[in-house]
C-alpha cells in the first residue's frame, strides 16, 4: 500500500505516535557508531530521523513507495539518502546494511514474506533485521477505539486485525521464514495525550490509512454516528491513548 496523502496529514494522523515509537524501537536495535542503516517504508521520516541522529545522516538510507513521503523525508533530513522504492524490490546489492528496519510497514506490504526476504538479503552477515506493527489483534493500536466505534456503525469495516503482523508471534515467524537467526520479540509501548476530543478526532478526517479512508467513504450521517460513538467512548478530554506495538528482530 502506497500512501498518496500529504506528509503533513500523515504526521498529524500517525506521526504523534510514530515519533515516540521510533525512539523506543531505535533503543532496542543496539545501534553503534559506524553502522549503516536502511529504513524500509520510511514515510516522512520519523524513524529515519532518529537513526540519523544516532548514526549520522550519511550512514542512513530510507526507501518508500510514496512520492510525497520521499519528497518530505528528503527535505526534512538533508544528508540522508532517500529513494522511491517498494519493500518487495529493494534497489541495493546483497549485504550492504548493518541494520535493516521497517516500522509500521509490514501490515501494508503487498507481499510481506517477499519484503522480509529482501530485507534479509541486503543485510550484512551478523547484521540485524527488525520490524514492528501495532497490536491490532489485542486492541492496543492507536486506532483501536476508533475502529470499535466504526464497527458499531459499519459491521464489516476493516479494523486491521487481519493484517500481517498485527498479533503476537507473526513477526517472529516472518523473520524466521526469511532466514533470520536468533529471533526475539518485544512489546513497545507509547502514550499520547490529546487535549480535547476534537484534537483526537480531527486526524481521522484527513483520509489517512484504512481508518481515514473508510471514514471518508461514509455518508454524512454515518460519519456523524461514528464521531458520536467515539465521543461516547472517550469523553471530552483530555484523552490519553496508550498504544503497544509488537516488535521482532533477528540476525542474518
């Protein structure tokens, strides 16, 4: 899945969660000076920026299929090489990177096993391949409350629970099947506070991702029903959203 929305819309919708998640994820990767890192599905650059801060911009490469996201990442992160490419076909030789990572990407890939094999291929011997996805199946994604409200109005809505990597153990299996050794799993938790219900709700109206796209397709009355149900569940605010991602890493 390639996001065609503006980078600023994605920032407003998911960036408030992906930025703190990036810090947690990067801290789990055993990053060291001199390593080269690849961020697969880098988006506008939340994790890429953390990697660049810790390894140096010249040591970090990002790829994403979305042209607006590639443009935004290039503008925001001078010195970082950012290319337009898909995870299933990485434009690099074998064994180039010490750390090959994908944050909040696996569940949007057209062919997750193929992408993980590509990530494994471009990683050096004894390098680390690592991925994470929100725990949709456990109801611990940032969007979980929204999806609960959406399902009360649209019973057959896509709540992302069935997507690859959205439950315990799935990322581990993907890495093992791709050829990784010594695979381990962790939970990465973040909490974001919205000062008001309107501040929490507004990002869902921007058409970003499955949540925003499905809301945009509803008629005015149905959208109002979803909003009312969300407010009933959450109140007027402040609203603290605790979210947890499954993460897995292994070595080549």
